[in-house]
C-alpha cells in the first residue's frame, strides 16, 4: 500500500493503521514531495508503531544522499523484527520543479546516489572522490570519506524508480530492484498494450548483463487506484495524479507520451504550466479533461468493478514479466477510509485471483 503526503501526519498514521486493519499488507510506502508532509517522519512513526515494512516510493536526489542514508538507517533501527526498510529513489518530478532551480537528476547523479546509499547502508566507507557528480552537487570534500557510525543491522535495499531507457538500464546495472509505476508512459495501460513495458524489461536485463551482477533483483509495480462507490467522484480525484505525471513527462520526455499514444496538445502545456507557475496539484487536476484521463491510463479509476476491469488489462503482462511485488497506490480515492475498505475487500481479492 502506498500513501501520498497530501494529508497531515496524524491522518497518514491513521490511514496506515486502517489499511492494515482491512488487509494484511506487507509494506506501507510513502511518496516524497516537497511542501507536503515529511515522508521520513511518517514512515519512522509507522515503523515504530505498526508491524509492517516501510519504504519511500519514492524519494529523490535533490536531498543530500548522506542525509538520506542517515534517515533510512535510523528508521531501520525502529522497524519490527522480520520487517524491511526500503529506499525507493527516482529522479524527481513536477512538484519538485516548482521550487528547485535544478530539474530532474541526471543519470550520473542517480547512478552515484544509488551506489553511495548502498555503500553506506551496507556499513561501508565511501571515498567521496569516487562520486564526482555528488561532490559537485552537494559540495562534498573529495579528499575525505563518509560512513555511518550506526549503520543498519539488516539490509536496506535501494530500488530505482525508472521512467526512461537510460534509467531502466541504470536500475538493472546498479539497483537492488526496479519500481514500475502505472503513472509512466512505459508501464501505463497503453504503455503495456503497445509493448513499451516489454522494451523496459529488456533494457533492465541488458543493464544486469552489463554489470555482471548476480545479486537478488526485485521487480515492483504500483497500481494507481482511485476508487469509490461514486465512480464519477473517483475519476475526478484521479486527475490529481494524472496531472502530476503529465506535467513531468511533457517537460522532460514528451516523446514517451507520444509513443504511448498521447498526442502533444495545448491541454498538456496548460497542465504543465500549472506546476511550473506554482499553482499546485488542484489547478493541474482541473486542467485534465475526462477524455485525457481515460486516454492516459495512468490511474485505475471508478467504482470497484471499473477499477478491477482496468487491473485486468495489466495483470497478465505483470505476471509474464515476473513482477514480484504489487503495490496498491495513490490516490486511493476521494474518501480514504472508504477506498481502503473497497481495495481490501474487492480489488485485492480480484487481483489475487488474476494471479492464480
């Protein structure tokens, strides 16, 4: 189960508790977005309070990786026995672009961030001169080393959220796993149907082969679900995450939108402008038409029956591609307690049957 930090911290803790009361989810993930609640504070509280694994889906290298390593390590000290803290990390998106002068992280920054986190979280000492992109970005002293004085006792895997060819290869080459999201042209409903996700799997395999690594590699897929007995209300709510993804894709790799069948129109420019101009997710959502929401296939939205029908378009491919971990993700629905009940009692059992 993945939550979004668009709610106060106490509400997020309540939603996590309610999620586990309705279904035995293995892990609670939380997205990281500037200007909303701090995900590390929230997952630390969840780790200490609830018997469940936690992770970020995802954080980003606008944050100092030394700070990230500290935070993940400290949270690992709170987790219940047998549970895991996962470091999901991606290049960043439209919400970060509202406030950051530097846009999404380059492949070099992502590469070094993943390796730096793995080194410190495994208890190693990182020669800072081996991370020139990070040293420039965060003014590290290249003549020094960095390490954690209290490294985690159990492994903290670093999963790469990938949304383009070079990031897929990077995930295979250096990551402990990959995070696919339905809010990506490559792994959306039309992306799966047009063979883009198959291409992504092939690029990950090429990265693995290039690295020669034989360590375990986990494949994670996040369904984006907006469900309610009021299907229209759920669809309107889904426009929030759809607008966020469209704004980021249109700004960084519009060719992937076109490859998934989404034409580049003035509507997309208007959605991106809402974020670049700091107008926020509500205005971005308002600019998404009903037709564009359906065309994108970024969110399984509607009544439980409608959501399940959308999931049926994805599950056979996910099974074929060896996805090991399915996440029921944000926006969940306009009424979170109602959405959690519907997901646990109707959507999850239906998806499990599809996998059998």
